[in-house]
């Protein structure tokens, strides 16, 4: 009897183990779910009103499409350093700003500084240009100046864009359902007040996410380009660059020495005048003493 019970128990355990080995667990599909903050808001709203507002983005709508998974949103920023002659810097700056208006380009900021005795002329332009027109802008800049440095930075904003789109989609569905509930008859005053308040908060959140999406679109759909212009001496390049630079350094040293000498002279002039007056006074007093000490020329001793 005991042997039969053991045999039966062993058979049951074996069958259970075999069934467990054959059972497979399918992984849960990735989905963009409603944000937890919104779910808490819907739950509190449902408890307060006794009604339920469906939040868009269910299982059929929450899955990312193949296009969304493959499309990337990249924010790119290019930095250009351009040199021109001092006489052509302003015209190159104006030409770049004017050319931006002829293509898909928007000037964000621009400034120019004229040449003074203490600093050279310089200018800067910040624009946002469509990717298809970036090369056109670079070619135009090469015609008005010389690009000595070109840096490019790229940042992947795909996660931020997709997350913001999902939030906008869910908030829009939630707002539309709230409006539909608000249009239903026989609502109590408490329900009407709560739905109106929830609708106002949802619309504010939706406006904030929409503004954020516009910022992301401006960063990912256009390329930010920062252009800096600086003047360059005509003789600073070429086979005689070292000689020219040495002459410039010598001239700068000479001018600096002359300026220092002038400063020293101006500093010493008042002291020299004071010293001259002091010496003159000492001589005058010495002559006066000598006159008093010596007898008159016509007098005789007794």
C-alpha cells in the first residue's frame, strides 16, 4: 500500500514538473503608458465625482509604431569662426545676415563691434537654418571670408520628443472626455465644479507640453549655427609672416617704449620745476649773505 502511494505521488510530481517546464511566459510588450501623475489625478477625480473619464492611449493606441521607433530626433549646433580683412568685416557680416533671409534661415541674434584704438573689429551672428540649406549658408560664408574653424555638436532628443508626444496625446484625450462629461445633463453642482476644475488643470498641462514640443521641434528640425567674425592683418600670412610679425612686434615695442618715456617725462616735469626753483632760491640767498658780509667798496678801515 505504501509503495502504491509513493508511486502515485511520484507520478503526480513528475507531471507537474513537466507541465511547468513546457509553460512559457511571454514578455510584456513595451508601451507608452499614461504618466503616474495623470493616473492619480484621474483616480482622485473619479472618487470625487463618482464618474470616470477615459484616458486615451489604451493597449491598441499606446504601442510605438515602427516609424516612431526608427525615426531619430537630433539637435545639431554648428560653430563657425570666420576671418576677413578689417575693411571687409562689416560687409561680410551684413552679407551673411542678408543671405539668411533668402533661404530657410532665421536670425536669432547678431552684433558687430567696430575697430577702435584698443580692440579690433569683430562680429557675430546666430541663426537657425533648415538642414537642406546649411551647405548653402556655408558656401556663402566661404565667399565673403575664410572659415578657420568649424565645430559640430549633436544631441539625441528622441526620448524627449516621443515622451512629450505621448503626454500630449493622453492629455488631449483626457481633456476631450472631460468636455464630453461636462456636456452631459443632470450633473450635480459638485460634479460640475470638479469637472470644470479638472478641465482647467488638464488644459494648462496640455498647453505646457505643447509649448515644450514646439521648442523641441525648433531644436530638432533646424540646425543652430553660431558664426563669429574677426579681422585679420593683410601681412599676417604667407612666407614673410615671421618677418612681418617680427616687424609688428618691434613697432609695438618701440611705440610702447615711447609711451612709457612720455609718461615718465610728464611725471618728472613738475619735480624738475620744483627742484630748479629750490636751487635758484638757494643761490639767491647765498648771494644776499655774501653782499651783507662784504664791506662797501668806498669805505676804509681805521
